[in-house]
């Protein structure tokens, strides 16, 4: 086990499922030893799941053409290249 303390960043990464396997295990062990903190993290996980479920249909929608970054950056790149000459 690591000697690094468990931080808020670790807890948030745990909730977001963004930790490496070793750190994930360390945080899980820490949560088992601290039931109040484990309840708080469980609540955050429930909120994460509810938000993902509620926003999934929107996330599946295609981007409107006016928000296509390649399309938006194209004219700027052309002007930038032309201005160098």
C-alpha cells in the first residue's frame, strides 16, 4: 500500500472511475476503514449514475454543424497561413 494520503482528488477520481488499479484499491481500502467517507462517496456515485443516465440521450446526439471545431478552425487556419506570407 502507498504512503500517499487519500485526497479529495483521489476521491473524485474514484467516483469518476479514473484511477489506476493500484490507487483504486488503496482508495477502496481507505473507504472500508472510514464508513462516513464511504457513504459520502457512495452518494456521489449514485449522483454520477443518475446524471449519466439523464444526460445519455443528449450525449448521443450528433454535434450541430456550427459546433464542428474543424469547420470553425478551417477559415482561421487559412487566414493565418496567408498572413505569414
